[in-house]
C-alpha cells in the first residue's frame, strides 16, 4: 500500500488532474441520469398544478445548463487544491522550510483525490438507496458521514450544524493523506508532518468555519 501511495505522489500532475476530472465527470453523469431526473424536477411542478407544457419548458431549460457542471468540475478541483496549498505554504515560510509552492500544490492536488472519490461514492450510495436523503439535501455528500449523525439535528442550534458537518470521515482521510504527502516533501516522520498539517490546514479550516457561521448568523437576522 505504501509503495502505491508513493508511486501516486510521484505521478504526473496532468495525469492526476485528468483522473480527478474523469471521476467528477462520471459522478455528474450518474447524478443527471439517476438522481436529477425529469421526475425529480417535475414532481413539485405537478404538485403545484402546473400544466404539461409549462413543465416541459422548465425541464428543457434546466437540462440545457447541465453541461456547465463539467467544466466547473475543474474549478472544484483546482481552487480548493490551491487554497490548501496556500495555507500550507504559510507554514512552510513560517518554519523556513526550503520548499517551492509548486511542490506543496502538487501534494494538495493529489490529496484532493479523497474528495473526488468521496463524491463519486456518495452518488453511488444515493442511487443504490443505501443513503436516503430528503429532497432539500440531495446534493449533500458529507453530512451522512459526519459528527451530525450522532446528534438530533432538530435539537441543535443552527450555528453548530456546519462545524459538526465539517468533522467527517472524508475530511479526516484527506488530512491523513495530505500529511503523508507533506512527509515526503519534508523528509520527516509522519507524526511531524501530521502535526504540521493539523496546525496550518486545521487553522485555516477553523477560520473558514467561523467565517461561514458568522455569515449564517448575519443572514438569520
């Protein structure tokens, strides 16, 4: 297993990017064909008494923009990878490590495979009925595997929902995988690289969570 991970981290970035894009493209195609079907969009329109002509026009309009999601998948891959690399690079500069930003970005990009695979698995589980989500949260890919599952959501204050959702299996695996990549760059023991990632990525994640909760609080007033 370690040999395979090392080989993966040593692979070409363009090949990794292509593989991640194909994973997202497959997940999107499955979603469009099995989750976001005509019936999914038509049911609420039928319930509201809309006629068939109106429903057909609405369906055509909705599906006409499906293709936009495919190029957007590249943004979904690259922007978080860049953001994570930026946060880690602050730690690199702070600790005076002799690393180039490109090297840190390489690790971040390759570690983001965790989220791509998680997205595909979540879609498959929803299609197969293993996960049954209400219509309002059909897009969710993490809440079912997060700390939220241990609580009665209806009894929690709204500001606690997002932080608990961020504590999830895919996030933990991502941190562990990211730490292994940094271990190779730093030529250090795994525990040291894990602490490095927990500090710099963890701090950035904490700031993001606080920022998101503050925005939710403002919107609720």
